C-alpha cells in the first residue's frame, strides 16, 4: 500500500492508477488521509457501488433492525443450527452402523 500527498497524485495520476492495481493508494491532504485510490478491474462495479452507498447501507441497517425487533432468526444462526443437527445425525448414523 502506498501513501501519497494529493498534489503528487494529481501530477502523476496515471502512475498511481497503475500502482493501485497491486494495492490501494492512500491519498493525504496536509498529512492526513482523505481518500483512497483502488483498482476496480477485478471487481463487480455494482457490488462496489452498493457497498459504498450510504443510503443503501442505511436501508440494510434499518431492515436488520426491523428483523431483530420482529424476532427473525439471523441466517448465520440458522446455518449453525443446521450444521449442528447434521453433525448429530451423522454421529447417530455412525453409531448405528457400528452396532
């Protein structure tokens, strides 16, 4: 990852775009980070844009809050329960085969 001042990035943008293919370039103004230059070559543009859109992220947060308030079981919890149950069934089947 490179860190470069804004005036330098402005003067050598093409080079920094090339550098961003390997790792993000952090751009500073007055010595403080203010932006990042990242490559989008191997990225789904729609996923990138939605993942950085404040309105969309706020919508996801509101939806998650409503789901929690309604008592909806999170997918990660369901997956853990299914995995645990599958493991328990597999263990019972192995014990039956041994008997």
